[in-house]
C-alpha cells in the first residue's frame, strides 16, 4: 500500500465519513476537483495553508487507488 495513503482519514464523525486529509476537514474530493478544474498546486496550497505537498500527493494517490478498486459506469453517447 502507498505510504501516502496514511495521510488520509475516513472517520464517520468527521465530514460524514468522507475521505479527508488527516487532521483537517479538507475532503480528498475537493482537492481532486480543484486540480481537475485547473487550479495549480501552488494556488491550492495558498488557498489552504494547512495543506502540504505530501497532502496533495496523498489525495492523488487515494484517487488513483479508488480508480483501481471501483468500477464506475460511464454514460455512453448515442452510438450510430
């Protein structure tokens, strides 16, 4: 298992059990959404000073792990 994943916390008492960066209430999904929308890591760290570079890497590692573990149906467009 990726050691970065130790930086992720899933606690039903924190943010309803959503995966967060340990010791914060910052959702992994929020970090991934911002990066996917084009925010740079530098902008993200400026906006959330409690985050560190390893936290951002942990969010990416968690997203990668989840993509290996789950099958998400993708909507298919109209096939001619």
